C-alpha cells in the first residue's frame, strides 16, 4: 500500500507510523505550533508512551491521529500511517468511519467526558450502533459485555445508571469500555488516570494493560507521569516544545538516557528512595513560547550543557542501537547527573528566634524597613520553647450532605472524625491521603478558615478554635496558608505588588513605601524579580504564581504555614523548583509547617513527620523514615505500593499488597476500622472494634488491629 | 419527590400570602374609600360612608384583609363595581385568550431561538453569528410597542397582508381559528423574546461545546449533526428552561403592551382598562395572578430540569 517511504510497513508488525508531523493552530492573529516534526512508531500489541509537560505537544499529537484538532488547527506537514492507510488529508466522512471504530480515545476527566444526561449503557452502546449498524438490543447486550470486561460490578443493573451515580474510577472504566466497544486496533489514552487517586490509578492502568494483552490492541498512553510510563509503556517518546527529544524502548531509554531534557526531567522527580538530605535537581526557567519560531534546540535555554551550537542549530535525530533515537548535540551518558546541592540543615531549629536563618545567603529578616511584623511578632516568639507550637486535639468536622432527610435524620459528611497530632516549632508535618479523606478540611481548620464541629486547635498554648473573630484577627498573621490553585487564589484584578501588600496593610504594618519594600524583599526570597510587582497574576506562569502564593503566605512572617497541595498543579520541571524553594524557606525561617498532599513523594521530600489519613481519621503517624521505610498500616503500605516509580527496573509490589476498590462514602463510614472494606487483612474484629492509635515505637503510631511489622516478625 | 412538591407548595402558599398582603395594603393606601371611587366625585359624603359601611370598607385594614382572604378561599375574588361583574368571571373570560397568545408567542420564540442559538455557538465568530448577535442586541433594545407599530406599518399598511387589529372573538382558540388576524400580536411577542433566548442559548451551547463529552462523541465517529441533536441539545437547553420559568410572569407584562396595541381583549387589556377605571378588585386579582405565575413558573422549571438532568436532586 503506502510503502513509498519504504519503512512505513514492515511485515505487518508496525501498526502506526507518524513521520515529520507538524501541526499549527490559528488563534486570532497568533499561530501556535504545538507539534513540530514529530516522528513516532507503534507496533501491534504494544504500548507507546508519549510523555511531556504542559504544552509539549503530546496531547495534540494524539488529537492529530484522531483527526480531531481544535478549531483553527491543521496538519501542515507529515504523514500518519495507520496499518497502511494514510490518515492525513482523509475526507471527513471517511475519518468518521475510522474514529471510534479503528482508533478510539480515552480522555482524562471522566466526569466531563461522559454526557451527564445520558445513561451509561446508551453511551457505551452508541459506537456499536453507529459503526456496526447493530440494533438497540444487540448494542445494549454488547455494552453489558464490555462493562463486565472492564470490571464494572453487576453491569446489567448499571446500564441504566447516569454517570454521576458512579465513582471516579468506575466512570473511567465506563470510558474505557466505550473506547473498546468496537474493538479498535489502536486506543489513545490521554492522561487516563491523572484525575484519579493513586490506588485507583494503579487499578485502571492494570486494566488497560490487561485488555491490551488479552484483546491484542495497541495503545498510546499520553501522560506527564514518568512513573506511569516506566511501568506501563513498551516504548517511549519524550516530547518537549512540540518535538520528540528522545524515543526508544522503555528499558533502554531509562537505562541509557541520552537527551539532556529527559535526563533533567528524570532527576527532578522526587522519588520514594531519594536521599532526603539532597536538594531536588531542578531545571531552571520555563518551557518556550510555542508561537515563536525556534532556532536551535528548544531545550537549549534551560540546558546546563548547552553550547553555541545548541542555540544555533536544531539537532537532527540520531538513531542508536536498539531503535533508540535522540535529538541532542551533546547526548548524556546514562541517567541522572548529580549536581545536587546538599541542604544545610541548621541544628537547633526550635530554639532559634524567627527570621534569622543561619544561611548567610540572603537577608530574610525584616531588613531596612525596620518595622517588620509589629505587634505580636518577635516579642511573643521567644518564650514558647516548651510545648508544641501547634496541637490538634480530637478535631472533628461534619457538614450536612445535600438536603435533609424526610424527618429530622439529617445526613452529615464526616469530613474529619477525631484527629489529634502535634507540630513542634520548626517542624514540618506532612498529611497524606486520597481525595475526600478530609485532609483539606483539616488544613482549613488549622489556620482558622473554618471552625471545627468539636475538638481544638491549640496554637502556642491558646485554643484558636475558641477565639472570637476579633481576637483571631491579629493571630491570623501567625497562621498562614498556601493554596493549591494559585490561579484561583490570587485576585485576577490585583497587581502582584498589591496582593503582597494587602496582608501587611490589613494588619497595619508600616507605611505604604515600607510595605512595597517588604513586597520586593519577599519576591527576592522566593526567587522572583522585582519587576513582577507590577504584573497581574495571568501574566505569570504557573510556577511563578505559586511562588507569589508562597510569598504572600510569608508576608506576615507567620509561625505556622499550611500548604495544601502546593505543587500538584505544576509541571514536573517547575514542581522541583517550588519544592526546593519551600524546603529552603522552611529551614531558613524555622517555620512550623503542615504540608497536605495526595503525592507521597512530595510529602516525603518536605516533611519531618507524616500522618496518613483515611476517611477522616489518622491511621498512621511517625517520622518520615518510619512511615515510608516500615509502614505499619496496610493502607499506607498499599498507597506506597501503588505509586509507579520512574524506573522500569523497580520491583513491582505484589498484587496482594495493593489497595482494592475505592473509598466508601464519608456519609456512612464503615463500622470499626474504616479501612476494613478495602483491606486484605481484615478480620471480624476489624468490623466490631475501631482500632486506636497505638505506639509501634516511641514516635511511630498506627491504628490497626493487624499492623504489618508484627505480622512479618511472627512469620 | 412527593415531599419536595409538598414543601414547595407550602412555601409557595406563604409567598402568595405575602404578595396578597403587600398588594392589599398598597391598594388600601392609594384609595381607602372605595365608595368614593364607585359612586363618583359628586356623591354626597353620607352616601359614600353608607356604601363603605355596607361593604365593610370602614373596618380596620387588617380585618378587611382577613375578610378578603376568607372569600378568596371560597374562590371569590371580589366584585368589580365598575363593570358590575364578578372578578373571577371577568378573569376567566380573558385569561384563556391571553394564555393562548402568550403561549403561541413563546413557542414560536423557542422554535426559532433554540436552533439559532446553537447555530451561533457552533459557528461562533462567523458572519452568521455576528449578524445574529447584532440583530439580537437591536431587537433587545427595541421596546415592544415600537416593534408592534413598525410591524403594523409594514405588514398592515405598506404591504397589507395582516390586519392591524387582533381578532375580537371571545374564543381562546382564536390563535388557531383565525391565524391571520393573530399573526402580528404573536410575532411581536415572539420577536422580543427571540433576542434574549437566542443569546442565552448561544452561551449555554458554547459552555457545553467546550465539555469533554462533545469531544468523546466526536471520537466515537458521530457526525456533527448527531453530536448536536443527541448530546448537545438537551444539556444546552437546561439553562433556557430555567430562564423561561422565571420569565413566565413577564409574559403577562408583554401581553399588556401587545394587547393594548392590537386591541386584543385579554387580561392585559382588562388590567389597563381597570387601571383607568380605578377598579381595585380587578387590579388586586391581576397582581395575584402574577404572583401565582411566578411561583408556578419557577416550580415547573425546577421539576423539568431535574427530570432532564438526574444530577439534580429535588430536595428542599
């Protein structure tokens, strides 16, 4: 067929060949070029992982294969060969016959990807009716069969459900059933698990793997997560700024990383095995603007090893043994180069007065403004040497679920159900757990943005939860919060300068000029130029905005900083910059902080001690090394096992260690141990009695009837 | 669901009670002596006082209101002294005709606005979209009496295809039995609504077009026409249903102008005439109907939306 190139079709093994694909999108008078000369290949029965950060062109490549470029988009050059058939330039009607039939797609967010007003059976059956001309009952039977195949329990009963009646993981299974229903040769999964919790992500990815091997389909897995790629792809394409930086078999690419970008990216991922005393490797700068014409290697401006040649000439693809192709003038040898700085850990953090960090690098104190945090600031910080800075005592928060029941019986969501912990001065406490476990509700109560139903938050010996609004007003300076979505938490109509001055103005600190000087200082502390003062939030990149979020939280020199998912909205290369910054700020300022995240590696990097939350309760607490090194709660162990490490050689956890299913509703939590419904070790005792937090060692506590360490030592 | 309906009905009754109290009090403040209004300026004070005493208008306002409510419970809306007729009978005679012409205008508006709004959304920023948007703004800014006059000038005077006066028949079905005579009132009513509805529908459809499920439908290989009818239409119409629900009472106001312009004997014309005659029992009843329509319109809209979108649970 289309063997004009000679290499397009090698003895029927190759399913998809993309050659020199370029895409441009016209948006008003700007032209974006998200894909620039991409060449990738996929064999039958194989999974090709396309990995890259936001704007790398990975999703656009997937959409180009589907012939579904956004409005104003077109393929300007190149070819897409699917099983001997050229897709570029195919008439719309013939493309439609391929979509959903030969090539199907699974999207990221199953909440919006399913039509909210149609029953799932109808939605799954739709492609069969369309492409196979099946009758309604035939298509319905096929939909039921598919839903059973993707592991939806009791599929016959579920056919008439609406999407909102299913959990996130189940919805994603429905999405997969919908894509698989016509037995396409190729399934493109675009970030199929990004919106899911890590335990559910593991199940969905295993399902995709299983379907692929059982049904012999090929898959393109588009993701930002190197760990997912390492575990689930046979072949990888690493994309940066619309180009393929490097492509090859997964094990080969991870073992002998050639492109400097891939290498830097891999080094900047916080892993579960990394030495916590080291700073994360971070790539300076931000990805390039895709509207400008590039010369040279697109990564050159951020590359430590860039030379004049890199900046002037585009490196051509170089093929090495084993089909490993890279485009780099100065290829690296093997993985991770170690130019990591060791963190300087100041010895007696607790007793240091605030504001005088031991690193001589930058003045972090109040400096020439002289005023600093007036009022309650420096004077009060001295005599709190005894006792923890923040103490949480049996904290509970319930809020009404939906409307009231018929008579009286108002249902409540038990967001937080009796959590107690302490945070010492200068200590960082990490809270991990899946979405809906109550960690964010808890975080808001810590900084008094929300009041608990019962229980107390005691800050420096005073119960914040019982203070009057007026008394709280001045105390708020010392309790600050850094939010997840800096795009939503910064007022879009305020300049950065005004945003940073506002907390100072509210607390009546200094004159306007002094406040501006302080804002400039704060920006310097978080590594931003003073010119940012005059900018609006939308003019900044995500990483820059998150730095502003941190600067704002630090503006009043707080003693406690609560960071709720501080980096989860950021790309990998930006994430490590912000993580390093946060770590440095914590050390320099002697802050007590609480870091809340679903990402265990992030918490491991930032926290001294960790608390694992499940359905509103702490199930395990301990030092970071204890919790990560010898997890005692089956849930903690399951979470750790579910995280895909960015290393294809990493040992996979046995399937038994995995946490199955999804968390039950916090409206009616299970009796006894709340985790028992998903626990492999659960016994009758677990259903009857709720296990209290009991010490394993002096600092390590676990709430489990059958903690893991004991089981192991016995056997 | 049943519980929800019961609760809503109870709340609605309270709302209506409040409306009636406020309106009753206001009318009382405007004219505390119905005898004067009924008997005229030349009647002797004694005759006026007698009339008021005879009909209980000399009692305290609260007592009068309670009395009115009591009669209302028996379906007695009061009596128009000016027309010497029962208010209930008067309204019943005119309500059907007004309802039919309003409904015809509403249906016509929706039939045009829904597809137009979706077309604008699908072809956003195209010539069609820009022209339709511009036309919408012009129509939106045009008072309906001016629009009615223009329509009369063009389609009744310049090109005489439609009569300038609406049918005077008392049948509520006149919209169907004499469409030619009713064309201009219905078109006037429809056109003013189309402008609002189409813009609303456009933005709702744009919202939905940006959703992933539209992309999924495309990824299934569905042709655009089926994507619009099977997936977009229902989701994109939900906001409009809510809007129409809240606009039901304003149909009453629209009728006011159109009915007087085309001399169509409906509720609107009755209201205007009663206003001139200072016929307070009729005005009071008319205002109550407005309240009932507001409450009912919102209620029906809520139920329809909940039926179409199962994510919404009806619980109060």
